[in-house]
């Protein structure tokens, strides 16, 4: 019993931590679910704190819905605004409570001002400034009041109150100063990042999190992660200075993370020009044109001339090919000398084969789908590989039954917003037994054929490793996997004979498998009932005709 009590206590602490974190993020729907999960644990059914927190979340959710209706014009905004503000002390750890409300009010006020409703616009700008007194809102209030004066020949009440407070000495201006300090630090950090000074930018973003009220600032944290990735890519750029293709690949990656970085665009432009020159020297004019156009987007000079030159070469090449075709046609039309007729090659005799063995390997993009019964959980795309073998009955016939076995190490993870922060990771070895039917369609070239394949896949997952980064859980319980699941697959490919007894095929496949996981327990978010895996990719088969 002692071990069970310890487990329940640990589980309660995990869900409590996640619930408090959700309240910090302002996700009160999720927080309420987690607090209610706490109440379902043994010996915690009557936990007063969890019950109170769940009730608090319910109050905030109701107030937010009431407030949203007011913003949409369905109800008077002032009572809804005051009711929502009264609930702020319930969740003091929510650092962005006021910020979210301010942004909503500001957006609605912008809409009213654009529509000409200056009375409602000045009122909302006044509410927004009262909640978050920043220069931008003061400016908008002033602009809205100017239109109010034009219409009514007097200042609006919100602007009058703003002027009175502005001219009255305040004892406590820390919040405004702190906001200004944070904004200035973030601005200088963004400038340093734009100029490629990653070390300075990292220090500035770290300093921003030291400003009171911004200790858990997500923007600064995400920017520091971005800088770490940029520094890794810059290291690769230094290592590939003599490899224009490598330089271009890494420069593209870096620009996708920091498109305004002034130090990256010249590197990308130089590499694109060098690769374009290489393509031009090989008379690959279309490829050269494409790289020159890319260099022009990065700001390289003289690209218009190079692009025009490649277009002229492409046109000349087409004309040359057209002339060659005309000459060949003329030669075919001339009377040929009376020569001994060439012997017609004997048609290829198909070797009747009963069974073939195929060694197969492939790579595919996996699209995992985790479902908690009400919605899908964010799961980034991952690259998977597999290998195995097949037995093919009548490999030379039009219809060929197939049975095989595959091994695939499956790895995927769930992620937070923007898919930047991993939350949990699933890793297991998957044995697949495909059973299907292949249809072969021969082409005019007897060595080539197109084939279509479809069938079912028996999936046997093994060796689970489940890691939860949010609460530091590492679980290898195989009960989290279904013993076996049934999926299906389909594909289209092309085969080519290498010899009388060997052939190779390249196939584009699509697979879908449901219910891989057997998660009916309380995890870091909510109960899950099923998991799906979509695989789309290429496979290569080397077929040996045995009997």
C-alpha cells in the first residue's frame, strides 16, 4: 500500500504542476480539465484546493465568454469588462491576463474608429490605456479624440480623464517604467539579431526575462532557441566555405529562421551565383537560370544579364535540337543502299518463375495523429526508415501475391505552440507484415514495367520508450502499445530488369495504421483513445527470381 500511495501522490503533483502551468499560459479550459483529473485520483477526491481551482477556472471561462460577447457588440462592454477584471486576482500567476484583454479591446476600438463610431472608439481606447498605459495606446486615444472634437466640438470623456491623470503626479509608475524597459531591451535584442550579433542578442533576450513581470516571457525564450539553431548553422557555413552547394543549403536554413539577418543574404547570394556558374559550365542552362534568379532575390548584382544570357542559350539549344530532328527525318526519307537485311532480334523469352525474393528498404515522411477523443494533438512530421524482405509468387505474371516482413524504428513527438518545444516522445520498434497483390503493366520497352500494389499490413509494435519532457517521465510499459493493429497500404512504381534473374523496382507508397497506442491512462494532457500513423515515401526493391 505504501508504494501505491507514493504513486498517487506523485501523479497528483504532476497534474497539479501542469494545471498551474496552464493557468499561467491563460489556457483555463485545459487547466480546469487537469484540476478535475486531480480530483479523480485515489485519496484526492475531496481535495479542496483542486476543487477551488477548478471552480475558479469555470468562473474565468464564463467571464471570458461574457466579455467576448460584449466585444462582438452583443452586450454592454462595461459590465463585462469590470467582471473580468475582478477575476484577475484568482490567477495572479497569469502574466499575460491584462495584455490579452488590452489587445482585444484595442482591436475592437480600431474597428469602431475605422467605421466612424468615434464615441465607442474613444471609450475602448480609454479602457485599454487604463489597463496597459503605453505610448501607443495614448497616441491612438489622442487620434480618436481629434475626430471626436471634429464631430462634437469638445473632448471625449475618456480623453479628458487621461489628460487629468497624466497631469497628476503619480506615486507609483513602476509598471509603466518596467514595460518601457522591457520594450527597449527586446528592441535592442531584435536589432542585434538582425545584424547577426548572436551573442549580444542572446544576452539581451536573457536580460529581458529579468524585468519584473516578464520572467517567463515566451518570446524571449523562443528567440534564444532560434539563436542556438542559427549558431549551429553558422558553424556549418564556416565548415563548407569551399562548397557552394553546402553554403547555399545552410544559408537557406538560416534565412528561414532569421529572414532579416543582414549578414546571411550576401552569403546566400554568393553561393547561388557560384552554383549557377557551375550549372552554366555544364550547359545545364535551365538550372543555371534558376540559381541566378535565386541569387537576385538575395540581392546579388548583375543577375539580370546572367538570366538573359541563360535564356538566350536555352533558346539556341532548342533551335539546335529542332534542326537535328529535321536532319534525322531527312536521312530516314532517303533511299537506303541494298544491304543484307539485318536479322530481327528474337523476342525476349520470359523466364517462368514461381517464387521471387525481394530485399526492400525505404524512407518515408510520417504524419502521426494523436487523438484524445475531442481533438487532435499537435505532432510534427518526422522522417522514418524501414527495411525487410518479401516473397513474391509469380513475379513475372500480371498478378503477383506478396507477403513480407518489415522492421521500422518509429519515433515521433508532440509539441507545444508553433511546434518548437517538444512535450513528449514516443519511440518503439515496429514489425510490419504486409500481405498484398501486385498488378504488372508491361511497357513497350520489355525491360520496363509499371506496377500497382495494394494490401493490408499487420503491425506488431515492440520496445516502447515514452518520455514526457514536461514533467520528466520516462516509461517503458509495453501496455501502452496495442499488441497488434491492422493497417493498409497502396503504391505505384516502376520495375526494370537488370538481368534474366534480377530486377529492381522503385515505388511510391502510402500507408495508414490506426490504434497503434493503447493509452487509456492519465498522461500529461488528457486520456487518449487512439493514435494513427500516416507514412508517405519511397521504397526500393531488389528482386531475385529463385524458383
